[in-house]
């Protein structure tokens, strides 16, 4: 019995020891966990818990990234960046009681310098709605919770009350409410600073910096920012394009893409086409803010990444030489009492489709665009903002004939050695009998191109027919867009699609580059390059490569893209090119290129107009045996091909002989037939 009791006692003692051990271990674990939690609360996460207790919060604001730069093919700068100063408002340190006085003081300090004001009310009495601001007015009415029939006066009164502007003059009220409304539209807050004015002078910057009590303690800050700078403000403005602040009417759409109200956006040209690459990626700065909105500390938590550098196919030297030559040519024409007013030229790389130069006259500089935009827009005669090189459509005249010759030879409707007798008046049709410029008699293809015999091409065009003619022309790039990255016109290819009714008489007119035919200089250069390289039409491009901002990494590299191929026998290409060679050696272009050190193939043309002298056109490629460059030039009302030929020669000089760029060649202005 005792033995049994003894056994039970031992079992109980063992069980108690186990319980004691378990409790001990549990106590130790609990103590360790308590220590760990205490360490976390007091040391590791102390800032977070103190912040929660004291009402602190974190607010993230953007750090603007620099816009990418634009270079020419050889890396020479075209559009780069420089540092400047912006006036900004910081929400956390702004004084709501003095903000209106601060805004008025800044406006007076700026003088004639612009500031942000997107309010769709005129800036001077009577304060009516601004013109062409229907969308902005609707947005204003919605913001003020006014009916759609509310007047400008109703809006003005509502804004006076909204921004506590009572007791001020109406002029002061309008100035202040314009800024306050723009602030509100921009989403002005601690995380969204407001840029009041951009690119202010260092003098203004100094005044603000030295008057902390007036400005600094009322939320005004000076911010260093990057601004577009142009190595030469006149180089290719139509190609490079423009950058501008975000307009009020664009804001709703762009903010969905991650833009802030203070951002810049490409509006035209390469700046617009490459916006995604040039834009860059904003960084972030994190502010610690107390319950009253006061910033306690700040830290850069994400560095900004500048936009990519875009290298163009443009050769800056050729571009500048072409611009100068075009301007000088127009002036020479006017001096010779031939009142030409405008022109354009395009040079392409025959082997890639890259644009080497594209020039317009009249043109503009970026300073003119910035300071005299209204005068540029109002010039409806010269239209300097219009890109004639890419969007101006002109009759090609006889420069169209190599395309017709190529198609006719390939289709077998003529042969290179067939003689067609030019009787001057073409009498095939009873009701339409156009004339040739001269009586050439029996003539074959090569001299027909060289002497530009219309009779020969009336007959050739009639045999070929408009359908086949246009089939080849489209493949060569006429009447279709080239695929260039910026805005361009498709031009017009004469044919049944260009008119409600089409008669055979229209076909023979189209065959000499008249009728409805109208092409851009870019298309004419593309077509010339297609013949020069044997029938391959490349997609025209302005972009050679995209690189990192520092240019040490290639992001993407352009490669030639075949847009179409014209199936032409080698013999056909050779015959047409020999005809174009004859133009410059003993034909209508020989006075310009007869003694030129590089062999050139080309074709002159004059295009009839309804008013004034004929347009003059010239297409050419060189060197003849291994073409590298194709050029098309047109001068509105230039009358004689010698003038356009002189311009074309200046472009070749710049491309092949840089030492000849600034020389004037007297034969350039000799008159050709």
C-alpha cells in the first residue's frame, strides 16, 4: 500500500516540476517579447509613434526633372538647357491673411514680365469672357457653382467674395483673382507648389531673396529651374518645334498622364513627337509636417531622372547653309524685280531616308516666337509659321517627268530609243491641244528629259494611262505621306480620286506635272532619292538615335525602314538617271551644274500658277555614280530654274565642301530655259 502511495507522490512531484518549468519558460518568453516590443516602440519605430501622438504626417512633393536635349547628327547642340529662376509659392509657409497683398506686390515687382493667370476674363475693364474660351468658361462656372447663363460680371463678383477681395479697386481685384483662381485650378497644396512666374531676372530674384519678411515669410520662394536654350535661335524652328506650359484647356487630359500644372509639354515638331523621351521622370521630396501644416523636415526620397537626349539626322552645317542660301536667293530675286516671296528646300540621305536639312522662308527665330507671336500669326502673306517644306503642296512641273518615264519604260509603252516627233502642238484630242514650249522634232527619252519636251510626255502619259502612272508614283512617294515623325501633308496626286470626273485630256496634263498634282518638297526629295537608289523608298525620318541624358547609353537606334519598293529593271533606272544626268550636263540645268566638280543628276521644272510668275522647282541627287544626297527645292513665283538651281548648289556645297559654304557662285543666277 505504502509502495503504491509512494509511486503516486513521485508522479505528482514530476508533474508539478514540469508545470513549474513550463511556467518559467513562458514567463521568460513573455519578458523577452516585452523587451523586444519596448525596443521597437521606443527605438526602432519611435518616430512613427511619436508622429501619431503629436499629429505628424508625411507629404510627398515632386522634384522636377530636366528636359532631354536635342542634338544634330554629329552631336552639336540645337536645343539644350540652361538654369534660371522661378517664383513659387510654398503652401506650408503661406499666410492666408496676407496672400492677396503678397500677390499684388509680386505683380508690381515683375512689371512687364508674365505671371500665371488662366482666368478666362479679360485683364482690363470691361471684364468680359476672353475669346475662344468656351471650355475654360464652363470650368469657371462649375468651380463657382454658377448657372450656365451666368455673366462675366456674375463670375467677377463671385470671385471677389471667394478670395476676400472686397474693398480693393477693380483693377487690383482682377489681378489677384487671376492668380488665386489659377492656384486653385493647379491643386495648390503642400505637395503641389505653385509656380507664379518663370524665368525671372536675377535682379528680381535678388529683391525677393533680400526681403524675407515681405516674401519669404509669406510662402514665396525662388526655385532654380531648367529652361530651353537654343544654340542658334534660327536653326530649324519648324522641325524642332516648341515647348510651352500646360494650357488650362489641356490640364484635365494631361494630369491623367502624370503631369503637374507647372510642367512643360512639347507642342509641335520634335519637342512634341519625342515628348515621351524628352520629358524625364520627376523625383520626390518627402516633408514631415505637423498638425498645423508646418514643415518640420524634408528629405529627397527619389532622385529625378532627366529626359533622354535625342540625336537627329539633321546636319547642322547643311541646315544653316540652306537657310542662308534660301534667304539670299529670295532677296536676289526681288533685287532682280522678280517678286518671289517664299520657298522651301529638303535634303535627304539617299541610303537611309534621314532628313539632312529642311528649310523654309519666311521663317522665324525662337525669340520672335516668344516675344512677337501675334505678329507672326497675323502675317497671312508670308506665313512664317507655316512649314512649307513638309506641309506646303506645290505643282511639281517637269520634275514629275522622271516618274512618268520610269513607269512608261517599265510597262513597255515606250522604249529608250523610240523616237517621238514633237510638232509643238499636241493634236491627239480634238477638244484639247496643249503646246510644247519648243519645236523639238524627232526626240528620244534622254533628250526629252534633258530638254524637257512636253510633247514627248503628252504622248507618253496618254499611252501609259492615269491608273498605271499613279501606281508607280505612289510607290515613289508622291501623293502619300512619307512617315516623318512630325506633321506633314499627303499632297495630291492628280487622277480620278482628285476630281468627280476624269477625262483623258487631264491625263496628259498630269503627265507633265500639272492638273491637280501638288506635292511637298519633302515628297519630291523622297521621290528623287527613290530613283537615285534604284527604286527603294525609305520611310523618312528625323531621328537618328535616343540616348541617356549623359549620352553614355543608347536607348534606341533608328534603322532604315523600307516604306515601299518600285519594281524597276536596272536598265530602266539607268536610262532615267542618264536622262537626269543629261539635264545637268547639257540640258536645262547645265548652266548651274555643267562645270560642277561632282557629277549630279537632276530635273528642272516650272509650275504654272493662277497669280504671279510661275513657281520654280529643281530636284537633284549626287554623286551620280554612288548617290548620297537627294534634294528638292521650290521657290514660289521664282520664274527661272536658275534661282532654284543656285539654292540647290549651295546645299551640295555645304554637304560636300564645307569650305565653300559661305561663297557665292555667280552662275547660280543665270537664267535657264
